[in-house]
C-alpha cells in the first residue's frame, strides 16, 4: 500500500521510525508494535529510510509483506541521509499534508521495543491533557532498569556541572543538572528523549517542523524549547514503557561499551543549540566554562587515579569545534 493511500484513511496517530542501516532493529521494532496498532485504531507507521544503501528498504518492505503489516506500515525511501530531523520531517510532512492529518505523531527509534500498553498510555495522557504538546516514554534497559529519559535544558550552569563533575558543585547546581535522578511518576519536564516521544499536531502547526540544520543530537532539545516558548509544555509519562537499546543506532551513547570519539556533528549540534537559542556571547561563555571545568576535572582524575571514561580526544575536539575557533558558523 502506498504512502499516499495509507494516509487517506482516518488516522489518529502516525508513528515515524527513522532507519539508517539498522534493518534488523527496525523490523523488531515494527514487530513490537503489532499488538499496539491493533488495540489503538487509527494508528499508522511510516519507516523513513535515510538512503541507507544497504538493502534496508528491501528488507523492511519484505518483512512488512511477509508479516501482513501492510495495512498499517509502509516504507518511505529518501534520496539522501540528511540526518534525524530531515528523515523524520519527511514522514511528518506526509501526515500533515494528507486529507485527514492525524492528531498526533510519535517519533520512535529503531533501537526500541515498545512494551504492551505504551501507545495507549501516551494517547490517553495526551487526550486527557489537551494543553500538553509533547510527552515522552519511560525508557528502560532490557531488564526493566529505567534510563534517564526526561531532562532539563542546557545552560552555562549545566555546562559547569558537566565539565567539573564534583559532587559538592553538582549539589549546588542540582536545579540545572541536565539529567536529574530518574523518577517513577508522571511529571512535567523541559525535554524528553527523541527515542520515543509523542507530539500533538498543533505543535508542528505552531512552531514548524524539526530544525534540519541539526544533523543528529540536540534537535529534540531545541524542538521542545520552541514548543515551550509557544505555550506547549512537555511531560514524561512513566506508564508508557519502551525498551531502549541505547546507542545501537549510532554507537555514540552506548553505555555498555568503551566510549567512542564523538563525531563532529555532535559538536556542531551543541554549538548550534547555544548560538540559536542564547546568542554568541552566551555560547562563548558556555564553551569557556565547560573547557575550564573539564581541565580541572582531568587534573583531579589523574591525582585521584579515577578511571578515564571520557571519549577519546574530547578536549581537543571540543576546542576545535568551539565558538572560539568556529565563531557563529552553524
């Protein structure tokens, strides 16, 4: 079934899965959605493929055909790998431009397995709270251990804490720590992880689509900030449980392996976030504070013989990609 025909049906929710060379993960993610789609009428799934070039489109389409998922799932091949925002936006546009645009969109990573009842929990919450624009799922490890999936916005104070990593300072800056302690309840937060987040259609109509100048990382932070400015708060819904194999899609945030060197696009995204939302002077202050704090941390790590868990060449990569050398270029 083509995307155009698929979206002519009355649709309440469109789930967007962005695939880039992870066909096996994407197929298992689709499999976890079967019972969810059946229980939540009007749910459709679009797998946007960012020009994987590895047979992903054919493998995913074959699974959809073989398993009989064609009534609710389709594949959208894209002509290039434009990043996370680019790929998700391509599918979101289809929904927004359809005859009957859905009430909600859900962005779902391919490295996730949706637990039973997760979609219902999100949809029920959004229906019951019409003022809420965005809601995120409780992400968890395969054994059920919760992952941090609700966060605070990045500030110069959070950059100080991120670089310094000193307990007494972290306590003083507890209100600004980006990743606060995991909570088991449902609560309002600044932003939620883009691995599993539901978005009300009116948010896109009000603030636009995801910013495609971010290739990967910080785009969901930026989007939640724009939504908040437009009057759409963001919440974390603990009852919506989603297993997340963190880092399987990119390898960058996988906590089960030794840290990898951060790619250039991570630094580009961070720099864009601060420049776009706070201006050049603030971005420069954030960079200076982080660099100073990180140097102190590296000295303390050596003196106290703490293990080195930082990404390789972190300091030099940060400096080379800071506003001091890149300016306001984003």
